[in-house]
C-alpha cells in the first residue's frame, strides 16, 4: 500500500510557494531520506505531511487519507523538542506522554498501561536502565533516543523525523542511526527522515529525495546520489563517492562534512 502519495503538490505560505510541483510515491515500510540545503522546504514538507501545515494545493494522501485525517497514523519528531528541561521529568515520564497524548487528555499520574508501554519503548531504544533518570541529565544521543521511544509508543504507521542526527557527536549519531535501523528492520514502520548528514543513514534508505523548493531528484540512493545531481544543488565541490558497495555523499554543507571518508 502507498504510505505517501503526492501529485502536483504546491505548499503555500499565503501566496508564497515554499515547495512546488512535488510528485512522489512512498510505499509502506520504505524509508525516505530527505536531503537539501537550508531553506529547501524539507521541514515544511514534513509539517504538511503530518497535518500541522494545511495550506497546500494538489493531491497529498497518507495511507489513502488526507493529512488532517491521518494524524492518528503519524508520529512526528521535530528538530528541536519542546520540553521544558527546568521541569524535572524522568525519561520514562517523557515517553509516557506519547501514550496518552493522542487520547486528548493528560494525567497528574500516568496510567499503569502507559508506564508499561514506556518501559517497553525505552528497552527497544536501548535505554532500559535510564528510565528513572531525569531527562535533562541525559546526553544528547540519549535524549534523542528517548524522543524516538516517545514517538514509537503510539504504534505509528508513519514516522517523521526532522534532523534526528543534528548537533550530535559521531558516537551519538551512530547510536541513533542504529536505533533507526532497528525500527526499520523490526517494526517495519514507514519513515521520512530529513538530514544534513546522509552518510550514517544511507544503508536504511530505500529512497532519497533531493529537494530545493522543487523536486530535484527522487529514487534509490544509487539513482539520486550521483555527482551531476549533487553538484546541481551544492555546487562543483560536491561529490558522491562509492567505496566498495557503500555510497558516501560530500557536499559543501558543513553539517555533512563530518560524515565523509
């Protein structure tokens, strides 16, 4: 089944077209890596797919539904979390919020079933022993994995991730990338991941989209990550390199440089 179908989609802010002429199809269980320079419209596309931004033209369906009608199928992890870290929430409490958020109400005490699901989600992302630790005392990579656990707890069919590797050191990027690979293998959830650093994620990407307000390229990593395509967006110094069977992408973007050989 098609997880996402876009036909002639223009995303609008008033009369301004932030993204235009978008056509692509993502099958259920596939992972799409969304690449493009700052201001290319990547976050705008995620917000539109998730139903948060509703001003668009064209046909956009999420598992056969319009985005506003498909919210129960989607979990969205933004680039910057909105948690007030002054409030001393424990990791398990942060995750538990995801179990009750879509029910439209909140508790002073979390229900037992929410706590149970939160423990299972934390175990899945490798943080079983950090459940009682304050969220604000966790490392950057651990925080990102807690947010992934919170997104997973409602059993979404589509997971949207905006720059999940941003501002993480190399070891933390590897940890988060490993969890994303585990989600793909074991949970078979469709994912769309925006990233400046595509290299740690190439192995889980079924499709790559290169976006720069318009769709520049869409297809398999081998089809999209070619010198002539990368250079058309990032300039003459950008390169796509293949080492044995693995692709690496080097652009002029400083955020990507940490991922090349």
